[in-house]
């Protein structure tokens, strides 16, 4: 096990009706805030009205900026930065999913600086301070509600870039599983794939002697595998929604990463796909992850066979562990298909003609991923497997 530091300061308030307490919690930080939200689901469900009422009853004033799109755009982030400066805002309440939260984070560290916020995502500047962020989560998926990351798209450059910095973790996240009853089946499935990917990025590691976190990862994966079919069958299944929501948060708050090195190659490949084709991140991962696995499993057959045995309940073939390893990969792919996700680029209507460009953008002049370092040729091969 590697040495590590783990500090997750995000306060989680979880359960039925908790969003009605968000005003009182927000009042501890600011008397005037920006409410940031997406394309309309929070209006339609009445959530936004409840959040406004909660803020008002706690004496917190607010201005609003909606319209965050999935794969959030830097243009709206820039608008948010101007608005916060004009209105003298020091706190942003993100009401939505990963896209809204990531956009809020970007606004938060764009406000204090005089240069363009995109410089942070090109890594030519490092954020040193930011406005405080709070969250009311509406979709379990990205884990941004307590992660130190923000992923933003630059539509002009057709780039999607992630930025990680500990100052970005939200102050609090209100998580009511009932708010996820309105999720379309496809978004539920995309969220599940993203949660599983966050766990698998950590699971496939070269770090030895990490039994505890291996087993945490395995139970996280099994919880998603067990509960997603229930909510697809019955969207109002509170208990299964709750299991998924809590797993989604812990899957990406870095607990599962303690003492070990994660991979993150599949994420960086997927970001190149959603940057150009604007597909849902979880769907892109359902396509990329099995292809990545087929490419790299020989690097550590025993680990892939362990994944097959412990996560999918497959019998270990001690004479031929490679067979077990491959069977586990096929079970993952079949699971994604069974919950309505694409497992090939063609199923997302992503053509193969820009594969070389995506591979080049992904690796630059170096490599991506840690479990196996992938150069441009290897990423090209993975994307070709995923066609
Ligand atoms: O915009 P609205 O109308 O709210 O609709 C959204 C959106 O269309 C809808 N939705 C959300 N909650 C709903 C709902 N519809 C009905 N009922 C509800 N309760 O779902 C759609 C997707 O929302 P989005 O926020 O885009 O989903 P997600 O949470 O999956 O976020 C995806 C973004 O997060 C980034 C991804 O790359 C992508 O840009 N990620 C962020 C990470 C982080 N910050 O740590 C890590 C991840 O790996 C990921 O890269
Ligand atoms: Zn992700």
C-alpha cells in the first residue's frame, strides 16, 4: 500500500426531503448566492421552487443562472463569472448533476482572477482560491458533489478538459434519492456506467497489497450491478435509488483510491469522444471501458480474473485464468448492454473517421493511463476495438 493523505471536507446531508434544509446550511456561508442549474428538469420537478423557498426562509438572497448543458460549456461559465462579479456573489449553489456542479466550480475559481478561466483547463495557470460551492444533487453519476474535479468543454476548440485541485471540493452536498425518480432510464444507466468506471479506474492498479480498497471497490461495483435493474424496472424504488446515490458519491470522493494509484486512461479517451460528439459521458465510458480492458488485460491476468470472480461471481479457472479474465470483461459488456447502453461507437453514431485525431489529442506527445501507459498507437487500437 502507498502512503496517502485523505481529507474529504464535504458535508453530506442525505435522505428524504433534505433539500428543504439547504437554505439554513447556505446561510452559514453567505447572505447572497448564485443558484446555478441545468436545462429544465429542476424547474419541471418543482425542486428549484423548493430551493428558492428554503433560501428565502433562511434570509438568503439569490440570483439565478440556468441553462447548463451536459458536457458544460466554457461560454456559460464566462457568463457566470461576469454575473457573480456584477452581483458581488461569494457562494454558488449548484442544483443538478455533474455538469451543473462542474460549471459552478469553474465559475468559482474564474471569479477571483483576471485571466480567462480556460487557462486553468489548459494547465497554464493553477487556481489558488475560489468561491465556496454547495450542491443539491439530482443525478448520481459524476461524483462531482464531493470530488476535487471539474470537467468543462470548450466548444470552439472541441476540447473537453478535467481539472483537479483540492480547493474545489464543495462545502456541502444535499442528496435526496427521491429527486432521482424523474431520471430517464438512459440517464440512470449512463450514471451507473460512470460510477462503475470511477471504481474500475481505481481497481485496475499496479499497487500491491491493497486488499481493503480492492474489497471496497468490489462491493461498490456489486451494489450498482444489483440495484440498477431494480430502478430501471421501478423508477420510484427509494431504497435502490439510495444505494446508487450513496455509492456514486463515495465512488469518486477518493476513499476507494487511498493507498493506491488509479488508471484514468479510459476517462481521458472518453473525454475526447464527448468533446467532439457531445455524447453522454457514461455512454462513452460503456463503449471505451470494455475495449480498454480487452487491450490491457494481459498486463495482469490475475487482477482481471479476480474482478471476474469477485464482482461477477464467475468460477475461477485455475488452469486457465485468462479464460476467467475474459469472461469477466464480457460480463461487464453484457451488463452495459442489458441496461440500455451502447457498447460500440457505431451504436452512438460516432463515426470512425476521427479516431486518429481523438487518439492524438488524448495522448499529446506522451501517454495516458497508469495501469498500462498508452501511447497514441495504443489509444488508436482501443478506439478501433470500440468501433
Ligand atoms: O439539464 P437538465 O434539464 O437538468 O437535465 C439533465 C441532463 O440532461 C438530466 N437530469 C439531471 N438530473 C435529473 C435529470 N433529468 C430528470 N430528473 C433529474 N433528477 O440528466 C442529464 C445529464 O446531466 P449531467 O449533469 O450532464 O450528468 P452527469 O452528472 O452524468 O454529469 C456529466 C458531466 O460530469 C463530468 C462528465 O465529463 C460530464 O461532463 N464528470 C465530472 C467529474 C467530476 N467533476 O469529478 C468526474 C466524471 O468522471 C465526469 O467526467
Ligand atoms: Zn466519469
